[in-house]
């Protein structure tokens, strides 16, 4: 088994054993990675590579949008922000505009960091029996 196959097997195992919270964190990290790849490709004028990475980020944001529990009041606000992130990604992709891509990345980073802090807090509360 070569290194790529080993890495893919490890990644598959990570995904299969992750909690829903950990999967969400993985998706945020993936979206951030793809936006970063798109930005770097735009800088190098690698248009197709920028487009492919951008579309992968868009797909993750769309997944976030369709999985929101709209019965929760906060989900309404979350959806608006996701729609804005998606708008930035689409405009950044159409115009190859790094400013739009950076805006999307900044929000994704903030969401990811907030999600991670919430995960830590929940784990801490479980550990002390709250």
C-alpha cells in the first residue's frame, strides 16, 4: 500500500468514527482549505484550479445551509451569514476577486473557531457532570 492509499484509508477511518460535531469541524476545515487553495490559484492565475477549489468550498457551505434546523431561532441568522459566505464565494469565483474570497474565508474561520470553542465547552461540561 503506498502513502496515498494509507492516507486515504486513515482519512476514511477518521470520518467513519467521528461524532457529528467533529464532522462539522472537519467540514469547516475543508471549506477553509478549499478557499485558501482558490485564493492561491487566483494569485497564480490558475483559473481552473481556482474554480475547482472554490466549487468544493461552495458545496460545503451549501451543505451547512441545508442541514440547519430552522426550528431554532439562531438558524435564521446563521442561514443569512451562510448565504453571504456563499455570495462571496460565487462572486470571488466569477470575478476571480481575492477580496471576496478573503471575506468568505474570514467568516469561515470565525465560525470554525466558535464551533471548536463550543465543542470544548460541551466536552468540559460533560466531564464535570453538568
